[in-house]
């Protein structure tokens, strides 16, 4: 009986207990967010330095994905689409801890994490509009003319390279993600044009995947194999020599081959500089930030979105304000290129066709 009375007393006290008042700091931060945003306070260069995009471009992105970021809730102080977008852009730009980013905007770590997830999912479908492989005759002719005029290599529409993006070691099949540099990563295939625009990106393979395997199983690689002779790419020695993919001569025997290697190296430096600027502009994918501490699938989405934002910045001629360090040089997986297989037998027909095509270019243009 005494126990029952005690339970009844506790229930009465629970009903009489007033609701705990909301923290004054939460109320103050929410009031500030609702009446003033960083876009209202910062000047143009400060916005670019913090978010890597100009004010007008951020507004365009907000108009495109704003409806998707509206929170379906009646709770007070729900995060506005603008604050969610700025939180995600700040994360892409710095790769800093979510708690630190949240302190700068007056929101919690969990809110920043949800904002990054929501913005990434909203921006991902827009990537096909900003990352496009050249298809029109005008675009192809312009790129080919540039490489022929400046590097004396005909029919080139892009340069290709691979780069690793560090991530948190996954709990499942984590050993597959360990790259040749000794840490867990996503191995990305990047193709860019002469302007430094990323025209194709593949970000779905673990760090241990070889570059040549990624290219062979990519849509661009399969298209190139079906359209042999119409255009070609330039790649390092980690890729197989094909009529549509020229690699440098492994052991140049004369001045022509040496000159070809020099022109090839200068042309291929475009993609190396593009990758370096991409990673410097968005530090979240740079090794200096500690890597992307998400699941592999979410990491791949962030990589694609940052590549899309990089293209937008390049097209808008947004200056790269942070030049503290250059992109680390990727090691090449050099393949044996002697034209012969085991027991002195010729290699496969694709290699020999690529060897002949490259030799024709060397004899004619160098």
C-alpha cells in the first residue's frame, strides 16, 4: 500500500513539474540565424574564402535545392535551407570537425552532420549538368585543336589520371580500401579538358583498385573502345597503351620519341594541376584534413559533389585563394612496355594497334 501511494505521489509531482526552459544560448543563436546570415555580413572575397563560391552562385544553388531542404516539422528554430547549404559548403571547403563548424553557425554537431547529408543528396543529381564529357562536334573540335596546336598530338579530347581520396577505414572489407600509400581511400578516375574542367569522374572503387582496371570498366573506356580512331585520351604509364589512350614511350630510342614524351608530359600536367586545385579548393577531400570520416557510399557522393562545385568555380572564374601547398605527386604504376609478351610473343592486338597509332603520330608530328 505504501508503495502504491509513493507511485501516485511521483506521478503528481511529474505533472506539476514545469517544462525545463530552453537554453538561452539556443534561443539567441536561432534568433541570429533567422534575422542575419553570413551572406548578409561578409563581403564578396570573404564569402569566396569561406565557401569557395561567389554570392550569386550560392543563391542559384539555393534556388535549385532549397525546396528539398525544407524541414517537414513544426518545431521552433528549424534550420533554414540557407544555413544547411552554408554548413555543407563550409565543410567541403575546410574538412574541419563538425563540432567546430557548428560552433561557427550556432548549431550542434548533429545538425551539421544532417545538413551535410541533406545538401549532398540534393546536389548530387545536379552533377550530370555540370560534369559532361564533350559530345558536340564544336566542343570536340575546340579541345582537339588546342592539343594539336599547343602539344602537337592530334585527336586528343582530354587527359586522364587517378587520385586517391582518404576516408575512414570501413568496418567491412576494410583491407580492400588500403591504397598504395598505406591508408584507406577511394580511388578516383578524373578526366579533364584543356581548361581544367572535369569532364568525367569515377568515384566508386576502393583504394587498392588499379587505374587501368577503373578505365577499362568505366563508361568512357567502353565508349572509347567502341569508337576507336575518333578521339583519344592521354594518360600516364599506369594505363594500357591503346589507339584511344596514348601513354609515354617507356624507353625512347631517338629524338622524336623523346620530344613526344616531353609534349605528352606537359599536356598531362593539366590533369595533375586540375586535381591539385580541386583538392586545394575543397579541403574535405585533401589528405591534410584527415580524410572523409563517413561510410564509403557517402564519401563517394561528397567527392562527386565537390567535383561539380569545382567545375562551377572554374566556369565562374572564381580565384583560388588558398595556395599553401601543391598537390602531392601521385605515384605511377608503370607497366612493362616492350611490345612483347611471354616467350617473346607479341602482346594482344589492342596493344599493338595502340603502338602503331602512337608511332604514326611520332613519325608525323615529331
